[in-house]
C-alpha cells in the first residue's frame, strides 16, 4: 500500500474523480491498471488555488488475495484497512 499527501489544483469533486488516476501515475511506482486507487480531501479553499489530498494505492493482486481468503472462510469482506490507520480508526 502506498500512502502519499499530494497537492493538486482546486477542482470540483467530479473533476477530481476524473483526475485522480492521472495524478496517481506521478506518485506511485505501479501502473494505474495494477492498483486500486482512492483519495481523501484533507484541505481545500485555502486561497492558494491548491487542495491537499491523501492518495492511497493498493496492489489489486494483494487485495484480491485477501478477499479470496475471507470469502473462503464464508465471510463477506466489507472493509480492508491499512495497519497504520487501523489504530486511529
């Protein structure tokens, strides 16, 4: 899992959803087709024309392996958390 704080130009949520995969290519060492990508806006509208995001990417292969183990145990995976965030959550 890769977690990075990044700055991007301020944009609407719709524009951001479209732009995130392209921004991720600049910040992660894997193809965007090989990872699940998510983000969270940390700050925006600070008058700088920029917004700060937390960008998270997880290898699809790893997520699928964990999901398979969970489903084989007759459970339904609903949330996968990163160990570093688990304590806080």
